[in-house]
């Protein structure tokens, strides 16, 4: 999967960087380490496998530090490859029943939809299979198929990332769903996401989160989403590298 930046306006969307450096700053971490007791997210092995092993990943980029005596993993740093590229703007594909399977049509649907945003991933077929095929306890993906033509017209997905509930012994885990990639061409996005909320409720999720990227702003108020107090670090990092600040609606990227 490569990252697409639309520069059709003629102006470069990526600024030039100069590391001016500040020798007066002390050496050390940017932020103090978070104690393990305050680490909220409960990443499953399946979730980490999905996030760290996309198509084209490098095993050598996964570096762990293990204590020789106890064999315990005490530190870990990793990265996955991302490439920058360009997409030609294409018109989107022009409801039906829910299906629980990802077909090749989803790749075309997703690529056409994401091509309208300034920054977006360039999904290939193997990327869709890796990131969006349903994986129990990690990713839920649904599509809408036209009952007349059987064409895939709409698509929605969310991923699972439970959180630890701190400060109480009555409850330990908050089962949270996070909106992932959603494409609406025939079914209104508001209806599509309302159906996604119903499905999440049926699957016993406690909360459903969504960023205000892409066209998500169009359903957040009507579906009673409340503003959160956190931010997506990776998304923020990408935005900070754009010369002119992007509106969230210009960002076609969701990170795990």
C-alpha cells in the first residue's frame, strides 16, 4: 500500500524540511514513559500481526530487547513500509443486502473513493485482503450488494481495540470499535453507518469511535457521536508535514 497525495492544484503538498536543531534542549525522551499500569489499550496478538505484517513488511524492522536472564521482552520498536505516490482522480462507481465477504470489487470501490482526497493510501488487491478481510476479534467488514445487478455499491468496516478500565474492580475491559474505511455510493453514508452501529451493538461492543476524516463529519452529529479527548498520533504527524494545514475532510487515511 502506498500513500497518495493529490497535487493537481500545481502546488507541492509536501513542504521542505530543515532540521534546525536546538542544542540547548536536554537529551532524553520527548515524553516521559507511560507506566504499564496506565497503558489502556489491550492489543491482541491477532491485531498486532495485522498491524505489523502488511504486504512487503520487513522482518528486520521488528526489533525487540530481551533480558538474557529472564527472557522477558522489555522494549520493542518497529515500522512498516509506506510509499508516497500519485493517483489520477477518477469518478466513483455508480441498497441491497449485507454480505460478510470482501470481493475484488471492494478494491475498485475503495480506490475510486479515496482518489478524491489530498492524502490517501493507494490500496492494491493484496492490501485489501490484508487490512480489510474480516478477522475475528480484529476487523469487521461488510458490503452492500445491489439485489438487481449484484454489483457492490457500498462498504463499511471497523476494527476492534479493547481498552483497560482503570480505577474500578467492577469492570476490566471496554470493548471498543473504531470506524475504519467506509464507502457510500448508493446507500446514504448516514444510513450505512447507522447500520454499522446496529451491527456493533449486536456484537456486544461498548463504544463505537470515529475520526472526523473523509466524509465522517456528515454523520457524527446525527448519530450522536460525542467529541473525544484524544488524537491519532500518526494522522497528526502526517498533517504536520503538509505545507498548508489540511482539513480533516481532505484526509482519506485511517491508521490502526
